[in-house]
C-alpha cells in the first residue's frame, strides 16, 4: 500500500512528475527514481492529487502539513450526512486517503447537531448478585453445540449450572432442549 504523502515538498514533487515537469524536482537520482515510481500510483484531477483506482474510485490525498484542510474537508462531508463514528470513518476512507482517526473523532465531537440528537447516555450502576448459602442462586445456561453433534455422541446441547455461592459448576449433555426433557428431572 502507498504510504501517505509526508510533506508539501513530496506532494509538490509528485504533482510535478504527473504534470511532466520532472526537471523541477531537485532530488538525487535514486530518490528521484523512487519518487517517480510512487507518483505512478497517483492521478492529478484539476490540480488536486488523488490515489489512482482502476474502478475510477480515486481517493483524495493530503500531505501531513494540511491538517486544517483535512479538518475542513471532513467537517464539510460530515455536515452533509451526520453519520455515526464508524460509518463516517468508513465513508471517509471511501473518498479520502488516510484521514487520521483523531481528526474524524474531533469533527464528530464538535458537531452540535450530532450532540443535540444523541440521547443522554446514563449507565446504571451494576449490582453484584450475592448468595448467602449454597443453592440459593443458580446461573443456568444452554450451550449450542449443534455443529459438533456428530462428534459429541449426538448431544447437540450442554446445560450448564453454576452455584453463585460456591462457584460449583455442573454440565449435562442434552439431546434436545424441549421443556419435557427438563420436567422429568
């Protein structure tokens, strides 16, 4: 994968190569050759550098010193759609090349529309389950093992029971999970 364009000088040199102005690039011969090869992975559209894509889904490229422009472009894009964090990051990666995640988070955090439309997030305090004597509270679960039915002697389910007080555990293989199976015991 192509690394992000490090700085304005490298960005400008790639633009010069794409414009056919190789003579304006002032680098040693070996570095010039490497940069020319790297420039082959980019395309210039109306003076703006894009990462070339065979399916015409070119991604805009920024250099490391264009932080303000990156923020402006991502803010403009976010203001049109107001996507959530993950979806917005995926969409940014569809249109732009290597937008830093902290900039994406900052743009969403500063969006007043998103802040007002989000419900208040309150976490309820967790309460531990406490048992004072054995068998007072049990945690019961059914584990689905149907994909291993052939190697488990035709037992597709495992019933697990844990005593909260002693942490003693039981496991029982079951051939079905119907209520009639449990009524017998």
